[in-house]
């Protein structure tokens, strides 16, 4: 037997109650725990649209399943987006390091060239020093 109640703010509940013969531990007209559970499963409610879930009339368990499915879908989307963004960040960091990092092979080649140029300049200064000494000794 369906029973419907209207509450404030347009909230409506429909509950179906089963009637039948009373068991040995029940009186006629009393709803037992098992019937209460059945009634709770059949009860429908109007849920307003919220959090990306459309307005609907459903049982609480169906609405909860929809809610958890929505949360799971959003969570998976967020994790996927985070992985994509992490990959993009790692790629950008790699490119920056490649452009601004120190290339040891190039630096070693440059160091070797500078060392040879310094040694050549030092020999030239030594030769010039000996030349000036010789010129000064001639006078």
C-alpha cells in the first residue's frame, strides 16, 4: 500500500508498505524489521540537481550509486588530467635543461683551447723578455 507525504520545500516521499498475516512475534498492523527494510528499498524521493547530477526521483540507494559513480568518474578525470600535466611539466623541464645546461664536451674542448693559447702567450712573453734583455746588454 503506497503512502505519500509532502514536506516543506517540495520534498516528497513515497513509501510502499506490505501488509500480510502477522507472524508469531508480531501483532496485526505492526511493521516488522524485514518489512521496514523492504519499505526503505522501495521508497523514492525527489532529489534536486546538484554537483553535476541531474534532478531525479529515485530511491536513496539508486541516488547514492549515481553519486558515487559521478565522484568516481570525476576522480578518474582529475587523475588523468594530473598525469597529463605532470608529463607536460617534465617535458618542459627537460627542454629547459637541454637549452640552458652545461655541455661538458664543449666546455672541455674550450678549456683545452684556452690552455694552449695561454701557454703560447706565455712563451711569447718569455721570448720578448729575452729580446729586451739582449737589446739592453748591447748598449
